[in-house]
């Protein structure tokens, strides 16, 4: 949707708020993302990490006429990891990202380009969930809508809405975002940054007038159950700015899953041949896979400045290649723990920001079942099971229906932070047993285990040496660090020794844990690499760096 057609009833999108730039319009523009000098065409640039950020950057740089060289230490797709159940005929467990808000318009640009099918995600109290079961303090409530739950839950939801209005002027802020009024949105948001950067999410809730009038139990229920995607308490220590971004941009609502698994998106970009008119330099039919002869290069172990002033990248087998530009999309901690990065490539201020990134833990446990038995109706007219929110070990249980005659999938447990750490020492079998034991107390008459087929699947992202955590969770006072990381693609003011290496990924973005942040930061890096190599955007389609001085995030004093 173009700016001209946006109005008061326009949908919420991830348009800012820190940098209100229309990435979706930029990548959809018929003029393309820019142009490189003829002598640069066919030149190699290195991209470390073949997750969504790396793959988007590689795909767009290939269209511009460069030869991206992808390095991958683990699995293509990064935290978009769809693991197939053995013998499950394409049935998958989404171990990383699994629900994608419609507001992620740049991400869905690529989903649509690949022709992938989506459907609503079965979040609590949504039609896709069928019904929702809330089990707190040993009491179980069944609901299809908020009004089916005791008044306490409506009071919590109303208090949250009032707190957002009181503490952030939410309606006006979101209206400016809907209309893509960058000037108004920046004016409103920039007032909130110094007010809420140093304060936690819990502080925002507890000190709001709306919640202050209610009991502690109301805050407790909000933390355990929340609304939209489930409980909020794992985020209570985070900077309130991070939570405001999530709710303002609709990340917690109107979410969809990718039928067949979201890993199809990065893998699809690897295999996808852009239209001939979109490609510069390369012949029609060129793909990232064909440029790589079918496989990415192995893990990167070192990045240094070469004598030629280019960047030298060394892989796990000791092979070193030099490039005029390098984009790293791995989690930032890996730049000190897995990759020997020459210290002078980043300023000490940037190293501080990269090292202070705080990752949140996350665990999931999945089983495949013979059929979606939870749809069987009981004598009282309710289904056998529903999407389940609880204070027990499982925290969130999600049900995935692939059709009445197809195997279904149950995410027995999706937990974060302390609840995820409780699972960390245990193998998958033990995790399943713990989850089944907790769910038996909620559904005493349902024999879930009798429906399980195949081997279960689980993940703890903090235990993976290539990730060290699931996603960033900014703490109070981290805005300055995030600003340094996000704006790093603007390199004119960097020392010459620090230019040519770029960073991208959801942990570089202001919206961590959402794939749209990975996409948008990778597009920032594309602009930065094109400029670094002497290229430019087209006058009719200015890129993020062209308007950064005007629209870029505000800077707090150091």
C-alpha cells in the first residue's frame, strides 16, 4: 500500500517508530533498490549467516549485480527452523519463529514472492484456537472469548489498555503510525524514549493508575496469562520501550503461521530466480544456490583487515578470502566467542553495545499425534482440549490442526527465561514427561500420550553454541546500545578502519524477536554496502540511509 492511500483506517505496520521508514514501499518500488558502478558488477561480498537477515541481503545484493558469498556455521534459516517429524509427511515443529504478525509487511513481501500459504496462528482467544483453557492456581476456565472468563480477566485487559493510554498516549501514537505520518510519529515517540528507557515493563504496569487501583493478583494474572500471545511476565524486567514497540506495531496480534514451515522462506530465497528485468549483470535464471554451486561456505572463524584494505574472512577449514564488504548477521555475542574479529573493526563504543546485548532463554517441546483429537466434542459441547495458558511448567500449549485425517502437532510447552531454564538440564523424553504430567492436572480425562506418534522434538536456544539464546531482550538503559548497533550502517562518520563491515539481524533492530526486525536491518545493510561500493539509490526511490538524518532514531546523551 502506498503512502497516498494510507489514512485513519489503514492497517498497523512495523513502520518505525524509532525510524519511520517505509521498507515495504522501498522494496516494492519498480525502480529497484539502487545501482552500482559498472566496475563493481560481479564482485564478491561476504555475508556471515544464512538466516533470514543474511538471505534477504544476499538476495537483494544479487539482484543489484553483486555476488554474495554466504557463510553458514549451522543450518540455513537460522532461527527460522522448521524440523520435520520422521515419517510425518511434511508435518513440522517450528523450533524458532512460528507466528508472524500481519504488520511484518517487508517479511511478507518475500513470503508472497515465494507463493507460500499462510493461515491464522492459534493464539489464545482467537478463532484459530477454537477454544482457550486458562489454568491458574489450580482453577481451570474454558473460553472462546474474553467474556467467557471471570470478570477478573476483563479487568486486567481493561487496565492494560488504560495503562497504555495513560503512560504512552497510545491511541494518538498508533494513529500516526497507521497514517505513516513520520513527523508526528517521531515527535510523539521521541518524547517517550527518555521517559521509559530507564524503566522496566513491570514498573510501567505497577505504577500505572489503572493497575494501582487493582490488586497484586491482577498484575500476577497479567504476567501469567497476558492477552494476545500469552503471558508477559518473562518480559517484566525488560525496558518498557521494547514492550511499547511490540504493542504499538501490532506484533502481538493478527499473527499467521507459514503452512509447511517458515524455513521455506529463507530456503526459498536461496533457490528463487528473480525476474529477468530485476537482475543486473547476472543472466536470467540466476539464483543464490547457482552462484554458490549448491551450498554455502562453512563457518567463519576470523575477520580481519587485509593488507589490501579489504576484509579477510577465514573459514573453519582455514581458507581465507578477501572482500570489499562483509555483513555479519549472526548473534552479536558470536563476534567475540565464535569468531576472532579484529578489534579495530569496531569502535569501543560499538563493542560495548555488541557485548551488552542480553539474550532471553526459550524452550519448546513438540509431539506429533495421530490426529487432531482435541476437536472431539465432549458431552458439554466443549472440545476435548484447547490452547492452554497456565502457571504450571508448560506455560503455553498450542495445538496445530493439519486436517482431520492428518497427523496433528502439539507444542506441549513454550516457555521463556526461568521457565525455559527449568527444562535446560533435561533430555527431550523427560521434557515430554514433565509436560504431560502438568497437562494431566488440567485435563484429567484426556490421555494425550496414547495419541503420540513418532519421536518428540525439543529445543533450548541458549544451549546452542551458534545462538546462545533465542532473541534479544533489552534491559533498562539499553537504548543507547541499540542506537549504536542500529545506526552502524551509516558509516560516513566512522573511522576508516571501521568501514566496510556491517551488522544486521533482529538483535540489531529495535524490535528483537520478530523477523521483521531482521529483514529491515538487512535492508539497511544493503543500502550501506551499495554506498560503500560507490553505488547509489534512484532519485524516485530513496533508501533508508538517504533519509536517516531526517528520520533516524533520536540520540540520548552519553
